C-alpha cells in the first residue's frame, strides 16, 4: 500500500478491496461517504446536520489534553470495494490473516451465536446462526441495517439515546459514522449465547467511527461482546464510536467489551443505554492500550424498577491517560445501580475515575452504590477519583467508597518465600485484583484479558 498521506491507498495484491483515503473533513467528503454507501436521503441529512453541530462545538477541556488531536490530519473514511463475505473462507487473504491471528473464526465456531468483523470503515464478514435468525433476531452490520431495516434504524439512530448535540465527538460520529453492528431481539426471545463484533483499525492517521445499535424488546435477553485492536504507528489515530442500547420492559442486555488499542490512538467514545420498567442493563469492560481514553458508559433508568450494573477495569501504562468511569441517572421509582471501577497504573500512567450518579426527584426508593479500587505499581504513576453525586429526593440512598493501594510487600514476601519470583508474584497479585472483572467474561475472553494485562505489565 502507498502512504495514506498521498491520498489514495492502492488496491492490495490478492484482495477484493480497494481503499480510498483523504485527510481532513468537509461537506464534500460527507456526501461522498453517504453516496458510496447508497444511503437514503434522511441519513445524508442527519450526517450534514451532525457536521454543522460538530463545527459549532468546542473540544472538551475538562479531561485529558486533546490539543494535539488534529482533525485535518485524520483520514475519516477508508472504503472497501462492494464485497462482503458470507463464508469465512471467502474473506480476502490479507484481511483474513489479521483475524486468523486474533482467533476470530475459532471463537465463532466454539460458542458465538453470530459474528460481525469490521476492518477499517466497513464490515468484511457477517454471520448469524440460523437458529436465531428463524426467531426473528436481526444481527448485521449497520450499513446493511440502514438499507434493509430503514424504519427501525430511523426511529432509534441518534434520536432518543445519543443525539448529535450531546458532545463534539458524538456530532463528529453522526457526520462520518461507518460500519458497526445492529442488533434487534424480538419480544420474549432470549439469545442464550453471545453475539460478537470485532473491530480492527489497521491504517495510521485513521479515524474509526463504528456505530452499535442494540434494541431489546420486552422480556428479551441478549449478550453482546465487542473487541477492538489496532497496530502501533508513530502518527495519532482516532477512535470515536457511539453505542446506543434500548432495554425495554423486563428485558436484559449485557454489553461486554475488551479494547486493546495501540498507544497512538485517541479513544473517545459515547456509550449509553435507556432502560425501561424492570429492565436490566449490564456493562462489563476492559480498557487497555490507547494513549488517551475518555470513556463513561451511561445508563438512564427511565422505568420503574430498572437496574444497571457497571463493572470496568482500566490499565494505564507509560504515556497513557485513562479517564474512565460511569454515569447513571435514576429517573423512576425503585431503580437501582451498582458501579465498580478498578484501575491499575504503572510506569507513570495516569488513571482517573470520573463518574456521575444522579437521582432525580421522581426516583423515590432509588438506590445506588459506587466503589472505586485503584492499584499503583510504582511512585511515578497517579490515580484520581472524581465522583459527582446529585440526589434530589431524600427517599433514596447513595454511597461511594474509594481505595488506592500499592503492592503489599508482605504478600510479595509470602509468595517469594515459596519459590515464586518477584515478577510472577506481582502478576499473581494483579490477577487477583482484576478477578471480579475476569469472572464476568466468557472463558476465552477472561484468558485474553489476563494475557493482555500481563503484556501491559511487561511493557510489551
């Protein structure tokens, strides 16, 4: 491939994909993206309106330093040729080798109900097992959903949950989104094994903007798993996704993500769920890699008895700033929320928990609890906790606790006295620290999280 800075990336040998790339963003590029995708007019209008909102909003200054993020140096769209494989064997070899190395096909065969694989801006492979397709479950890439299920997408896409007006990066996303996943689970259907999407960013100076839209109808259940990776380059890239989840009355959704971006990636996402009466929303996440991360999954509990659980682990190594947390707004009676945030800092890394719990005046009988646990592995690293609690009815309860610790020398001595090396002893203690997150993951992903943590510990 030629340098993306030259404007066009040549078609790789032995590939059915041709890539087109230009740096910067303007209305012409937005129209080109929409035209290449053959989108309906309403989606183009939504993109253009989002772009106008993006131009009018400032870059956030309250978190990590984003001053080096230059939008004029970002490639906002890389388009594959019109081709998508329905069998894994038909995916072009250069792309398939990347996913084979990540174990994606094997994972699907073992225990997934369906899989969408995205490479750069577009999905390259989709599959949903017939058992779920026959029950009315829809699991496909977002671009196909816009064409095949326009009424559903139009009703939910960046309207009630994450509007373009939410923040500068949601507006940018609304203008240039590409790829991602669409999940629709009909009333009463319980998808008992996970659906998975895997995103791969493989070009330097690239921006990836996948959109995930999950609709879980009353009484239905689904577990969605998302994985993300990128190779390391010397030029910054941008990942700015949006996740919208609608958990209807009595429904249950679990969203699990393991993100392992390279340290040159700005990982700036907006993820939010609307949870209706007696619905349950569960967030389980592991945030590794990326030089700067701003990630605060949010649950809006709008129905009586709705519940949200947030569980996250973040690792900040050398040169990394992990500004993560959770937001829960309890808006109805008898709602409840639990937030558990764990972080590890090493080699000068910076971890920040930034969270919000808001109990409105209508949320009588609401309950919320926040627990932050941080582990610092040296004297150069830092940890901060910035909780915001807003309570507008006395007929509710909310609590927050935070702990910051170091590796216990007595534990190290005990392990080393039994023949364990110091490095292995530290690894065992860290593994125990992340165990509450790992045990909530499917076995293969728990193993992968432990492996990634170990690589981070070694600075690999």
